[in-house]
């Protein structure tokens, strides 16, 4: 083109752009925007990023002109800098916030080596993953707001083959009603193995609780022994402890193992083994000793015993207690002396009886919690094939193949109770689905208003100021309020009453509620200015230690505080608290690392080079070396730990003896991947110990980096300014709303809610029908809805600054930006002809563009195949999983028949956004995830090999064009 006149060049460029079809044009625009955003986000990671960005930060004009941020500056000026909480402050305060606080923090943060901190179960660094998600979010916005000449045609027409779009139908599906109920037959029986959910080919269920009548630690077989017999039957001993431990109950575990023959047919082995609670404690203790890293990071703690878990009354006694007035049957929470004992359990109400009748479903809450704990353990191959776990689940002297009649009866009672809880959840789902259907009917008209007029949100919000009571609301808002109550009530039921660890959560909440000083806080809110009070607390927490001192008369706190600040390098009370918490974790990590190094990996220093390599990898400053190692791992399909132990990119260099040791590690890894018995487990311990060492080092580094941040003055300054900027406008509104009265109403609501949950948990739910439980749970919210609505209404009325209304309008601005292309398309149209460089090779451009489109569609197909495989790998789904899936189905139908296209967002772009998040969730620990990473890495390499040289030539002219275009929009 060297000898071609400018006019001819322009005409040739126009011809190239005119030859693009809608799909090519859309993908070209999307790639150009992605490339520009990537460049701008990369500049934000520089220490002087704020100076390059320009106003409102401190900057030099020369730097700002050289490094342009057309996209990010538009987003900042349109949304971040105009957020209502920020602009409600004085102009000088806003400027000080950006220049003296945010800018100083970002410059300090970007100068640190935080980008090489690796996530525990992902092959990307934290900063890179944050940028990737940030990039995808911004790309979705700009790609939807800005259009090209044929973009509207692309948006409204089918532009891909059915086979290509069908791959994502499942993600797009939005049901509008409840499809299928959960079958209670899914619970299955003791020998219906095909209905059991297996994890690592194991199913563990605590099917019954055996009452030990003698207080001598013996099993139920000794129940008939005379209590006066001085030669009591020998106690049943723990397999880990030669000392007998007294206990009243044993939990009967059904252990079921699944094996597959050559034809692929399943064969099952099942038996029962009783274990008292102290055996569970011993199991946890020994597992912590054997696997310190795994147990401290990936396995929840053993559930504690609960005070009120003696079961429930027989039905006739329960019915008689129900005839008592409600306030007599159960204590309320109105008084200030809250204590766990203020709740009378069903079992305690007859505790004065001379011969109390045995309670039904004794230790039911602990049974469910322990079952959840066991199911967490069997997720880990290392644990289930260990000697510790084997001794716990296998003991020929304790196990048996058939339950006794008493145990069968207990099992059936507990199974019936679990079915009733599942049925109650399904009742919630049915009622929620009905509310959603009703909401859908009322939503249709609103949806049309919202599509045509983004200000419809403001109109809905303004209704709050006109309606002091729920009864006065429009059908749409009234149905929305009803749906909200059902969702919250259902969530509370599931968290506090239906899942395995629900009793533990309820107990913690009750204790917190009992200890919380409601009356003191009420008095403070009533007689003080809450804005000044919180401001003083913030000042106290964030004031630098040298600026104040405590009196020294007979009080050592000042010296202790000074010593603590020196040892931790904390600058204020808030940082001191966080640093001390971090130090606790760091000390634990140091102990675990020492234990692994001295006890597990002390083989005449033969493992020292590999431990050094792991430490060097974790502490690498050059991010390119880390990425190179990860890329080698992805390309070869090799485990990342093995890659870093053998790569030439790390020191120390391995000698011949080290190579032999590495071969041992590689063989150990192969056994680790195929753990199916104790022999394989022992062979895999070398690799597993090295992996634990690596993961703990990574966690330790994360904690160290967090500690460094808390030691920096910039973080403290940012927190203080952030709280001031965002808190003060809010408090100015709250101060006008008699917040002390609202707080008292909140206390009454919590009293009522916890009282209701306690009654249901400790008796009522065992005998009430699902519909009755549903009605009682919802009634709590019915009784308090007008109080809550009154507070919301009062906030709106007293909001003189229109803070909340401005937030709604701020949200509407997003919708408005997305809708400009329908109302004024020329305003947001990118002129690709104006951004077209002169030296583009048309053939190469089309080849690169088509290759980019092809690889994007291939990536969608790979991720879709991965998601399907992952869903199929779950195999049998238990009843609770089915209920959870049903909730997803119900809630997906909240906004029926609405798509991204209604608001100007292409469905394919939404799919790409969702799939990116699914990709980032894939951790490379499973074979399926490794296969995904390999395929995606191969795809990226193919695309890189083909290049984007001609497409990249658009960027210089596009940057200037975008700057002009977005300035006019703003």
C-alpha cells in the first residue's frame, strides 16, 4: 500500500469493513474492546497507576496524555466517582478521599509482591483471577453498550448454528414454576443401596442411637446386669484407648462400601458398628496428628455435644403440654437475663417425674451433626484409607450385620422425622412457587415499563414513600414482599432446623442473642448521637498508638498494649486485633510445617532439595517464572507439584541421587491418584506429605502478606476514610428516624423468631404437619412485617438528601447506558472504518478473525461438555441435594420470560461471562478438571500460534476514537 493514495486506502478499508457479516463485526468489536480493557487494567497494576489515570488523582499532564484510559475513565466518571454515598460529601472531602487516601493505598499496594500469591486450589494468582473476573464484567458492560453498524442485527437474529447454541440451553433455561416435587421414597431403606449417595465408593449413615442403661461404659448388651453386681461386665473399650470411658449413648453407624466388577456391576458390603461420642473425639485427635495440614484446612471441627438433646416427649404428653398457655409452656426472651436454661425443652418439662419415661429420638441433633462430620471425612481419599479411619469403622468384635428390633424401631422413628423435615421444605417450595407465579403475572407489565423506560425503578421506589403499610402497596410490591418473607423463612428453616448441623447453628445464635446487651445499646442509641458515637469508636480503633496512653496508676494495660504493638508492629487497636489473629494462624502453620519436616519428611536429608524447591517456588518474585511452570504443567497434563519439583526453572539443581528420589515421589503420586486400599495409601504418603507442606506454605504466605498490609499505615487510613465517607451520610438519615425504637423492634423480632425456632426444634416439629410448621414459620414474619415496612417508609420520608433514591437512579444509569443503542444508536456506534489502520492485510485479518470466532465457539463447547460431565459425576443425589436443586429451580423462575436481550445484553455474551466463572471454579485436583485445563491451554496455544497481528493494529486509532465517543456520551 506504500504507493497508494490516501483516498484509495480509505476506500479499500471501507470495503474491508463492509465485507464483514454481523457475527464477524460483533466478534471484532468484542476482541478490540477486550484488548483495550486488558491493556488499561494492566496499567492499573503499576505503582504510579493513579498518576497515569488522571483526575481526580494527582497527576502530571504529560503522563496522562501518554497513557490513555478511555474505557476505565468513562466507567469511573459515570459510576464509581458518582456513587451517591461519595458525592453526598463535600467536594474537598471527596478530593481528599481520592488523592490522600485511595491513591496512597494503591501506590503502596501495587509496589508489593502480592501478585505471586497463589490460590490454594487454582492455577492462577489472586491478582490475575481478580483481573480476569473484573475484565469479563467490564467487557460484558461495554460490549453491550457500544455497538457497530450491524450489531443490532446480531443482537436480534439467530447467528449461530443450532448445534452451537444448543450447548448452552441448560444455562439459559429460566423455569417459571415448580416442576417436580421431591419424592420421599428417595430416602431409601437400609438395604436399598442403589438409592444411597456414595462418596469415594463409601456411604456412612448414623441410622440409630443406642441407649446404654448402665453407667459403666458398656454396650446395650449389659443392660440387664445388676447394678449391685461388684463384678460389672467388662466395659466396651475404645480401639484407640485402653481406658474405659463412661457414656450413655452409642451412635449406630451403617458402613456401606461399593465395588465394581469387570462388567461394571456394583456389589455392596454393608454392616453396622456402634460408636460413643468419645470415639469420634479420638478419631479426630488421631487424624489431626496424622494429617495436620489436611485436618486444619479442609475438614470442619467435630461437632460439640448439645445441652438440650435428650429427645422429645411421647405424643400424649406433648399434646397435654400443648394445652398449656404458650407463655407457660416455653419461656420467652423478653427479659434481659437471657440464658440457655430459659428455654424449657420437652424432655426437661417432666424431669421432676419419679420415673421418667425414656424419650424418643434422643441425641437426634448430635446424630445428624456427627453424620455430617463423617460425610466430610469420606471426601478425602487419604483419610478413608488410613489406619486411623479403618480402626474406627471396622472392628469384628463390635460390628454386626442386622439391627436389633429396638434399633430398627429407633431407625424408623428417625427416618420418619427426616421425611417430615423434607416434606416441610417442599411445602415451603410449593408456597414460594405459587408466590413466584403470582409475581410473574404482576411483573409482566412492570417488565415492559422497565424495558422501555429505565426510570420505572424510581417509580416503584417512590411508592415506598406513599405507602406507610404493606396493605397499601401495589399488587407487584405486595407480592414481592410475600415472596421475600417466604424466601427468608425457608432459609431460616433450612439453616436452623433441617440440615445436619442446624442445632449447632441455632445454639450459637441463641447464645449470642442471650449475651448481646440490647438494653445498653438501646440506651446509648436513645440518649447519644449515634453518628458521633460511632465516629469516636472508629477514632479509638484507628488512632495510632503513640498518640495516646492509658493511665499508669495500678494498671498494666498501657505497658501490655505498648509491648504488643512493638512485637506485632501494629499501629492501632484494629490492626493489633487482626495481626494477633493472623499470628495465631501463622504459629499453627509453623508447628505443622515443623512436624511435617521433622517427622514425615526426615529421610537423611534426601528430601531437603525438594522442600527447598517448594519454598523457592512459593517465594518467587518474578511472576513470569511462576506462569512458565504452570504453563508447562498445563501443556503436559502433569501435576503442578511434580512439575515444580522437576523443572529447570527452580533451584537447587537436582543431581543423580535427587533424580532417584524424584522417581520415588512420582511413583508415590501415581499411588495417590489411585488410592483404593491401605497399601496404596502407604505408597502415596510421600507425595501427600510434600503436597501438605506446599499447601501450608501457600497459606502461610497469604497470611504473611495480610499481616504486612495491616502493618501499613495506608490501609488504616483507607479504612478510616472509607468508613467516614460511607457511614456519615447513612447516619445523618438514621439519626432522624428514632433508631433506638427500631432497635427495640428488632430485639422483639429476634425474641419472637428464636422462641419460635426453639419450640419447633425441641418438640413441636416432631408432631406437627409440614403445613402447620410452614404456617408457624411464616407467621413470625407476618407479625413483624408492618414494623419493618414502617422503618423503610420512615427512612424514605426522612431522607432529605434523597440518598436512597439517588442509589436507585444510579442503578438506572446502567440500564440507561445499555438502552442508548435502541433510542439513539449513532451516539454509541463505534465507527470501525475510522479505527481501521492503513496497513492491514485483508486476507490475514479475516483468517485471524474467523479463527478467533471458531476458538470461542470451541471453548464454549469444551466448557459445556465439562459442566455436563461434572453434573453426571455426582451420580446418586440424596433427598437434601434434590431439595436444594429444587430451590435453584424455583428461584430461577422469579423473573419469568426475561432475557438479557430485553435490556440490550446478548445472551451469548452472558453465556461467555457465566462460563468464565465456571472455568475459574475448576481446581485441577480432579482428572476432569485437569482435562479441562489441558484442552483450554491447547486451544489458547493454537490461537496464539495463529496470531492477532492484524486485529491488534486497530488499537491505536480505536483508543482515540473511543475517547471522543465516550466523552460525548458522558
